[in-house]
C-alpha cells in the first residue's frame, strides 16, 4: 500500500509539500517529522495516480 504524506505549514496548516511512499517508509518519515516538530498529514495514496 502507498501513502501520500503532506508537510503542513507551521502557521496556517496548509500543505506545502507532498510525497508518496510505500508503507515501509511511513514510520521513518513520522519519526523524522516528530524529531523536528514538523506537522504532517498522512493519507492513503490515490491508487489511480502514477
């Protein structure tokens, strides 16, 4: 399964960057974001996107 991870703006919470990763990479990205206090939003990636 693939997930879309959006990095959110610190001020207003709007998405400023996005990446699509496999399930094995999600934990690493969450740990990195937590270590620097970065806000992220994780959701299943659209399966029709390439």
